[in-house]
């Protein structure tokens, strides 16, 4: 359990460099984060993840249907963002339901 500020601080490099897909979600009033390594791919052909990571993503999406997934390389969260700017973008994405894990990302973009 962490605040959104702590999640951004602890995962800043993974998010902005795009080295991982970072899932951010809530349980009750607490924020959580889980990073997933991908093994290639793209939006057109799907991103390749290990089967247990796909299962975990699906579990998270059932826990929080508003969970988001972020990756700076694909979503424009560049290295020039401050921690505060990135935090605000993540909160905006969560509230506006942009970059949702459930639906499009899991159904269309994830491959084993």
C-alpha cells in the first residue's frame, strides 16, 4: 500500500523510460502498483507477456475495473516530466478512465 506520490517516485524510471508496463490500481482508498516485463510486440500485433503475468493483470482488473496501465514509450509520458506532472497525469488517466487495463489492453494488446 502506498500513496500515488510514492508510487510515482518509486516507479518513475520504469514509467517514463518505458522499460516496463506499470499497472496502477486501488483497493478501497489505497493505491497499489505492479510492474510487468514485456517481451516485445506492439499495439498492432499485441504485446508479449508471460502467462502468469497475464493472469495477474486479469486478477487486478477484477479487483479494480478502473485500473490503468502506463508505459512512457507508448503513451507520451516522457522523461521531461517532473514527479508532480507525472502524478497528475496518472491521476487524470485514472479518473478519466484512459489507459484502462481491463477491456482494450487485456483483450486486444496482450499476447502470450
